[in-house]
C-alpha cells in the first residue's frame, strides 16, 4: 500500500510539472501590456505546480529518512516527539498562514491601514507559496509513511474529549487546568465523581496526541486548509485558463469566509497552548523536537508504554510512522 502511494505521488508530481511546462508556453501576441499586479499573479500561477511538486518530493525523502532514523524514542531524560522535518513543515505552514492572514486582512480592507498594494500582494503570494509547500509536504509524508496518529479511531474519543475539557476546566484538579485554576474541593470533587461515573472517564491515560488535538485541532485545520487551497488555486487558474465568472465569484466568497474561519481557528488553536501550563511542553516540542520523559510518563502513559515496549526489543527491527504520527509498528506490519 505504501509503495502504491509512493508511486502515485511521484506520478502526480511529474504530471504537475508537465502541466506547468505546458502553461509556460508564451502567450500569443496581441495582448495589451498588463499591470505589475497581474504579472505577479501570473508568476505565482506558473510556479505553483513547481512548489507543489517540491513539497511532494521533499515529503517523500523526509518520510524515508524518518523511517530510517527510528522516529519516536526515549533519549535519556527526554522523549523525541517530532523529527526535524515535522518541525520545519509545521513552521513553514504556520508562517505562510500568518502572512496570508495579515495581508488578506489588508487586501480586504478589514483594517484601516493602506500600505503599498503590490507589496501586500507579493507578501500574500509568499504566504500562499509556503502554505502550498507545507500542505503537500505534510500530505506526502502521511501518505508514504501511513501515519494516522492524529485521526480518531473510534467514537470513544468523544467521551475522552468531554473528559479532557473538564480537565481544562479544573474539575479534576488544578494540574491540568487553565492557568491551574484551584477550584475548592467541595465544588469540584462531586462534579468530578459524577463525570467519571457518567462517562467512564479516567484522567491521565492520553496517547501521544491529546483527544482535543485529534478532534478540535487537526480535523478543522485539515478542512479549512483544504478549502483555502482549493479556492486559492481556482482564483489563480483564472490567470492561465478561462474560468466561468460564477465559479470564480463563488470561489472568492468561500476563500474570504475560509480566511475568517482560519483566523478564528488560529485563536482556538493557540489558547489551550498558552493558557494551560500542562500543554507548554507540547508547545516547546515544536521548537526542540522533544518533551521531558517524566512528563510523558505522567500525561501520555499509553504512548510511553509503547515506547518502552519498542525499546525493550532492540534486536527486532522497528519501523515508525514518523514522529508526527505516533504509530510504532513491527517492520513486517505492511
């Protein structure tokens, strides 16, 4: 299955390059001189397939390297949660989103600031290019390595989601709570007892990824980024091919609405990271790739148990789905 995915990705990358070469053919004479803004947009439309192809090729290489490096591992008093390629892809996409959001707000006149318009569009296109690279790089690494750690596996995660939200509210104690809110025991303990009895929830049994990441973070991001990329590509194609006005207008409206939704989602994404001290090691791992071993033991026991099992069998080849996927499998699991 992985070889089929690898073959398909290589085929699509070459198809994108062939289509781009076709689109690069000189425009027939007779066209009036265009504005610099128009020429900038045409340039992005022409290089976009190359950016996508680059993201695919780099993603294939990174997935193969991650498989050889061993992925997640206990290293002294630290646990490797991400490899360097994951961190690079994350921040490439994050910087692209931030640039596109800020310049999008300026283009749509959501803020009362009027910088030079062409510069704003150029920065917007740079952000779009970074997003294209980051998204296709991410999808490729998932496709090649078969990573599904961020995808919910059962409806039971909904129960765990409610439980984690109660943890953030401080019902099970201040340790996992927002700003470590110290609710009086007389208030929180009866509620915690009722929640545990009703949901069958037990705190402190998280896997590599928290359920809030699997439900409230990754799926919304995947949907919104898909929408923004598809509508953005449609808007770009109008500079290369004739696009019906109704399709273009719809894509523009959806693109603008998705921009608003991504801005809201960015706030939702950041609040738990900054306001919940228990999540700070996860935030830092996106800079240094590791989290403290004691933290993993206490907060991610299911993941830690798998790591210990894998570490206790050094003679048996181990293949991981890449540190961002959280799956540790025997080498013959294909």
